[in-house]
C-alpha cells in the first residue's frame, strides 16, 4: 500500500485540483468523520461534488495545526449553503517513478468535513 503525505500546492493549483475532483478527473477520499457528519446532517455525495465543482473559496489555502494544506469551499445546493473542508495529500509514486509529473498525478483531495450553513 502506498503512503500518503502532505503537499504544498499553490492556490491556483489547489483550485484546479478541486475542480478536477468535482468533474471526476482526480481522486477524492472522504474521511471517516466527514462521512459520519454527512450522514448525521443528511448531506449527500452529490451535494459535496457540486460544491467542489462550482464552489467558491470561503477560507483560503493555509497550513493547519497538523501540517496539512487545506481550504474551504462554499456553494448553495438545494437552497442550503454547504461548506466543504478539503485537505490536499499526495500518494507516493510507485518505485522507479519519481518525476514531478508522477507526483502531481498522485495528488488527491481528502474531504475532511462538511458543514451546512
């Protein structure tokens, strides 16, 4: 199994990755706490994907207390404002493939939390 590490994207790169996730072109992982909160708050994956695809940055890219790079995006879906917290991680490239292109292709977004309002 490959290891996952933090990555420092530029704000523009982060938004490109988020839009790619929303369009299904990049990997997306829902953290277990995010899934629990989504179920508790009756928020579906489609709402989260719409927020990632169309949302606006409500909290800019920054490093959190755990050393992860994250940002929040907000969007109105079905009459409710939804805020999605996204963490950017990088899955290590397979052995023998260490180029910059491989590192970028291994980037993934992790949904850390989903809040209505």
